[in-house]
C-alpha cells in the first residue's frame, strides 16, 4: 500500500517492475471501481488469500481488491464515518483500522483508534468485536471485553492464535 499516494502498487519480484493496481496517485477518496477509477485515502494494512487483497484505510473501511482485475469494493465500514459499531457491511463502523490478517474465512483487524480487535466474516461482511472494549485503554489480559489494549497496531495469525503488537504498551500480545 502506497500510503500517502493513496494507491495500491504491484511489484513483479523477478523484474522489480512496479505498476499501480488500483487508485490514483495524489487523489484521496473512497470510490469503489476498477483500477485507477477506484479511490483510497491512506491505505495501510494489506493481506491476501491469493485471489483477493484485503486492506484497511484511513477512511475507516475494509476494502477488497480482486487481484486479477483490479476491481475494488468496500467490504465493511462507511467512508468518513468512524465509530465502533458491530454490524454488516456499511452498518459496521471502525476507528482507524490498521493492520489486517486472514485465517481463510475471516479477517481480523487492529482497530487502533478504538483499542479493540475486530473480526470480519469475509463471505458476509459481518463485523464483531473480538476483544477489548471500545475507548477503554489498558493492558489487561483476559477474554473478550475483559481484555484491554492501548493502540493495537500490528496483527497476524498462526491459524490458531492471533498475535498483535501495541504501540503504547510496548508489548506483543496473544
């Protein structure tokens, strides 16, 4: 993700050739579309299932890009509308989702601005809060809303567990 250029770039590993898969350099927006007709605003986290790219962006959304065609759609969230609402598709709200990971069926994102971990079902766009309490800062280990985070920023999975980094607690959590 080319954060400040608002684009998603492709690099051919064998040749080093760089092309723009989607978005237009210097043009911040939130338009679904194909290739350069799609618009992003501060794209950040990326993960792939081999067919699609899923990304977080500064518009408080989770976007999907079909790699072979460059078709971009919004999977969850509503551009420009931050919040912490669980829901389906555009009814769900995020507050600066940052990193993103995948287990094959679900996406997981560190919702940096809300201090929570979110789960997105890829097939339906249903968003739920997996851990933490929105707006509640801390470093408490626990289950669900009993856990507390402070600016979770990175997230990955080993297929069984989620691992995340926290910017303000200077920790790695499981």
